[in-house]
């Protein structure tokens, strides 16, 4: 279709209560480049008015005819718009947003998720398996680089849980971690490896899967090196290199001892191979391709927190209340407190005191729209008006 704007977006759902028993939920589509919320959907499994009148009918306070007539009149405004499981709300919300994207003259060509979301599967299998835009325009799955880096940390910590039985000097048998302990996979080492993993991805955004993989593996090889076995062949070779070894060689100096490295670990060859397998699993071609754009889901966390400020989780809610909370959160998140015009729409007088209060609130929150207006490069790249859709 002509005139459609292809957009990389992230999507994630949020629930009113934890676990799989929530009666209300919401999901938002967020532009990966601008951070603007483009669309949202709320889901409700209960309507208080329905419950109230059903109870009246059960108590014989309403006749069958009266109850049937009331249900028919109430149907267009009933708050129940979802009847599945609470865990399936996110998928239903995603499908609704993708299916109406064309009416907004946009096509959400990529889905940035956290890796274990069922929403992506629901989107590409919608419309009898054709997807929202037909088989010729399949929505691409992209990874949130923060979640990929977190998976590295989880994988290494799971490895560290493996134990073996050893005998102490006193002859007592105890279980000890194979990979844990001094000069091995300590919490500090794992946290730094996770950080290096993410930084390597951001360094190699929009390059190739091979370049990104080599940059990631360079930190693994670097931190597992020793004086007897230096492994810096993947580290950048220049006098400006972050690798002390390659930097010294480029300057014609003798590299310092590996014992002075701030982050390092020393494992047996078979143990080192176990760690390498975790890296290889997270740096295969398919995973690297999904990380090449370097997108994250950071904006959605900020948005979710704002939704539940308007509709606190510890208080009862309704779909009408949630709709209002999400609409307010979207307006404030996109444009800021002052420019969202919520107060004027509600008929609240816009006094000097109100303006000063909203200005102070905006100073504490850098809205995506403000960032766009300051980013001259992004303004040139984008060929649509921020917030215009």
C-alpha cells in the first residue's frame, strides 16, 4: 500500500495484579526510534455493572424479561472486552494494535520483545496465519539487547550452581561449586561480563552478525587470558584499543601482567568450554541478526510505572478507570505534563500556579517529544511528524 510508514516498534503488556489472576491489563506499541507511544490497548475481564445486575436477577429483584432487556441495552457499553486467560491478555492486545495499524497509515515491521513473549507468535499467526500485513510483509522479531545480556548472566549463574563432592583436609565430604570461588565466576565477574556483552552489541550496531559476535567473544577471551595463555586475537589492534595487551603491542611496549587485570577468571579447559557454550548459544547468526539494530525495551518500563501511578495496583479498579489512566499516561509520556493539555480538556483553569507546577513536573521527566525536538539528526531522518499519528 502506498503512503504507509514502516516503523520498528517494541511491545509489552502490563497487568493490574501479579501472576496469572489479573482481571485487567494494558499493552502499548512504542516507536523504537523516537520513544513515542503510537498505540495502546486495554483488556478487562469483568464488568461491575454486569455483576451487580446479575446478582439482582439471582435474588429475583429483576424478572427474566427485565434482565434480558437490560443486557441488550448494556452490551455496547459493557466493560468486558476479553474472555481468555489473564496470561493471554498481552497477545490479544498486541494483535489488536497490529491489526489496526494500517488505519493509522503505519506498518509495524519489527517486533522488539523480551524473548519469551507469546505476543509475537500471536501477531504473526493472526488472520488465519497470514499475519497483519499478509505473507509478503512478515513482521520481523527483534531482541531487546538488555534481555539478551541478562540471559548471559543467568546462564553463567546457572552454570555456577553445578556442584561436585570434594573432601576437605579433615576428611569431610562437602559439595562445592565447580565454577564458583576466587578467580572464577564470582558475582563481580559475571556482572562485568554481562556489561561487556551489552556494550559490544551497542558498539557494533548496524554492522554485521560476524563483527558483533567477534566483538562479544573478544571480552570472553580477554577476561579468560593469562600470562601463559594470552588470548587477545579478537581484541582491537591499535594504540587506542581498550585492550591493554594490544595497546601495549601497538605502542611497542611490553604488556603488563594479566594478574593486574581488574576483571578476569581462571578455569580449567573443560570448565572454560562450558562457559563458551553459553556465549555460542547467545551469539549464533539468528540472535546476532535480531540484535543488529541495538534496540531496547527501556521506554516501556517508564510507561508502565506511570500507568499504575494513575491507577495504583493496591486499589480496586475497573476498565473505565484503567482506560483513563492509560490515556493520561500516554499523553504525559509522549508530550509532557504541560503540553499534553489534559488539564484544559478536563476544564481545569490553566493559571500561573498550574503552569509553574507543570513546568517543574516536566523538568523531572524528559518526554520523548522533547528529545526529538532537540535531536536535529533524528528530525532529518524521520519523514513523519512526531505525534502526528
